[in-house]
C-alpha cells in the first residue's frame, strides 16, 4: 500500500472517530425539561430604601451574585431578609436563598430607584416565581403575624446556648462598661472610627464588643450591622461566597443613632465558632440613607485570643 493511500485511510478513520465522539457527546448533553427549571423572581432594590423578603421558614444561607447588593436578616428574626443596593445603577445580578425547611429561592435583582414594593411575602408551596405583595403604607413595618420571632418577645432561653437572656444581658453590660481596646482591628474613615473594643468567651458564646465613634458633626444613623464569613481573597468574576453569622443577643439593641461628637458601644453575642485561616470574619456597619459604610476584618488568630469571662452573673 502506498504512503498516499495509507494516509487517506488513516485520515478517514480519525474523522469517523471524531464524528462518533461528537455524536456521543451530543447525546449525553440533554437539555433541561421545563419541569426541572424553577422560575426566578424579579426583584427591584434601591440604594436609599430597604426591601424586605418574608419567607415561610428561617433563612439558612444567602448567596449574592455581586457585591453591588447587600442582604441581611433582622436581629432576632430568622425569616425576614432585608435587601438593599450597595451602589446606584448596578447591572442586573442575582440572589439565591435557601431556607431552613430545605426550599430554594432564586431572584433576578435589578436596580430600581423606586422599588415596586418594599415588602414581599414568599409563598412556601409555590416556587415558580409568583409573589404576594403585602400592601404597606409608607413608614409602616410589615404585619407582625408573619414573623417567626418577635423583636420584643425573644425566648427566655436560647436553643443553641447554655445561658438565658438575663445572663447574656448581664455579661454584655459588664463587657460594654470595661472599654478595653484591641489594636489593629477596625476602620477609620469619614471621621468615623469603627473598631473592636474586646472579644470575650464564656461557655459556647463569644462576645464581640464593638465601638463606633463619630468625630463629625453629622449624626450617623445605623441601618444595620452584619457579620459574615468570607474568603480573604475573592477571585475576580466569581460569585460572592459568604456565610452570614447571626447574633443571638445584642446589647443595647435599641440605640440606632451615633450623634455627632459621640460614640456607641455595642456587644454582639454569637454562638462560639472558629474559622479557617484562609477566611475572615467581616463586620460591616451600614448608614441609613448615607454612604459611610464601615468594614472591619477579624482573623481567626484574633478570635482564638478571646478573653475568658471570670465574673459571675448576679
């Protein structure tokens, strides 16, 4: 057989293999059926207004497609998620929520200067993209009936810790009055100091004493403060992977304004945990109707240095 004929047969064989391989690959790539594709909700959020999503069960985890959107839960309430724009006019992104009853919710999130609604109640039996809007007058909160836990009627004993509310209140007050400082953890910007005053541990609770000092003449109205664990280095063009950590108790919880030339010290009680060295505990404070967002990062080496509480509750 001549070299020319051999090459022709060899090329023909290779082509057959490629054709059969492509055909087999195409057969393995089956499209999703309509019944397999859950519809996503469309959600408009604003920079100056907060949109609340009320779920039939507590929120287990939240995934944000972009840092242009922020989301957190109300303190003491598990099933209400607050969503807000972190920057104005951002391109459409997405939000995914998994609730404690095992249900998954997906949202297309777009910027809307005036959101269509400020409150949505998610239907537990229908995940096809239908929402029921709660009629809400300006300045009024969502009806209390939809909340799984009341801000004013927290349980006396917490399920995951060994202390009751009175104990947590006592330890938090004592810690707040000590005024210790941990150097190197915090942020100083726009005449606002935001730092850690102390980290304490007792049993399975870690107490984070946070100090915020307003050195300007303009009052700082706190929208919310959130804790979450995220990677120290976030690769570009990847979804933001973060795990929110919700306090079980906050002292004092009622003060929302840091007046000009004054400071506020709060103690946040979190269930005890440590984090991998490649991750960091991020604490962020957001200003209501303002742009002074304060952020600080707490490393695992700082958490494991927490001081032991050696005073007893009365």
